[in-house]
């Protein structure tokens, strides 16, 4: 190796050592910050998982102990955060109990008050609201609520509402749209086929 190449390597080494000496504090600080971020993220993930497990246990205990009793379910809602998934599920369970107890208006109020952060859960809640609207004599409101929905459950409710409104042809078209989203032979498809037949249509 030539002398000038050796000197060049030596100079580069000296520059690296000099840079490390000057920036050692920053490097150590950066590593510490990185470790802190990773540790904090892991702590947050574990905390979130722990909270979800706790909420799941609280939900299961509430549903089991209440045994579909409206009063007990209402009293136990405070144990679950209103804006959590399990808080929403508990309120859906309360709405079901209210329907079973012959209190559909109370059930509507309960469902409408749910804070559903998940879009899929929100869709399920809207379908239940729509179904109750049809059952309580407000089919037009159900169509307004679910008119742009595309899920099989929502389409079925819209078809029910249109049938109640005396619009069998609209109901036929909506039920047929619902059938395109359902598997052949599934119980849900059989129900929609029966409803389609009731309004004069054929699958």
C-alpha cells in the first residue's frame, strides 16, 4: 500500500474518532431516546392489551350476572367505558333486553346513544335501529337511515321497510340486491328469499 494511501486512511480514522468524541453525548442521548420510545411503545401496547382483557372480563361478567335483566344491565354499564368496544356491546345487550321486555322505544334510545368508534360495529347498530324503526311503525325513517347501506342486513331491513310502505316492487329489487351478497344455502339467504316471495318476487 502506498504511503499516501496509508496517510489518507489514518486521516479518515482520526476524523471519525474526533467526530465520535465530539458527538458522543448526542449519540448516547439518541440511543437513550430510541430505547425510551421502544420501551414506551411496548408499555402502551401491553397496557392497551391489559385494558381490553379487563373490559372483556367485565363485559362477560355483566352479561352473565344480569341474565338479560334490564335493571341489572343498566346498573352495570358504569363498569365499562361508553366509547369502548365492550361498552358498546354491553349497551347493545341492554337494547336487546329492552326489546325482549316490550320496551322498543327504550331500546332505540339505548342504541342511538352508543358511541361506536368502529365502522363495522356502527353498521350493525344502524341495522338494529332500522329494524326497530320498521317494527315500531316508522319504516320511512329506516329507509332514510339505511338507504345508502350495502350490507345484506341493511338491505334486508330496507326491503322490509319498503314492503311496509306498500312498495312491493322496490322491496323486490332490494331483496334481490341482498341475495347477491349472501351465500347459497345460508339461513340468512333463506329468510330473504321467503321475504322476496312474500312481496311477489322470485329469487
